[in-house]
């Protein structure tokens, strides 16, 4: 399965009934991933994402729950998050 690097995430504020939803954007390029200054900060974010049970649509129209978010050191002092899932890859973009 393709690796999806977390490019960004945001809690929804409105409407009120969606305030507990977190939107996550993925990329297949490690250089476009959001980075964290320490491994412990990145690992804490992985736990956050696991708790929110991030779901993506698959090519067959089903929902897949992303699990096993992992930390990877991109460069010194740059830690990124990824998970492996059935992302639909188009060029350099992950469609989710």
C-alpha cells in the first residue's frame, strides 16, 4: 500500500455538530509533509491521529480507517508522520 505523509491537519470549528472532526491532508512526497522539531512531539501527534480514527475514501468507494501512524526522520530535526493505506495516487497527489 502507498505511504501517505501527513501534510496538514485541522479541527473543524463549524458547524457545531462537526467540531469533533479532524480533517487530514496527505501527500506522497516526504518533502511536502508537515514536520515536527522532535520525535516525541511527532509521536504525540501520531497518538492524536490514532484516537481520531482518520478515514479516507478508497478507489472502490468504501471508507478505510488509517492506522499505525509512524514517525520518520526526514532530516536532522525534521520528523514527519505517515501511514500506509489504499490511497488513490494521481501524479504527486494523494486523493482523499
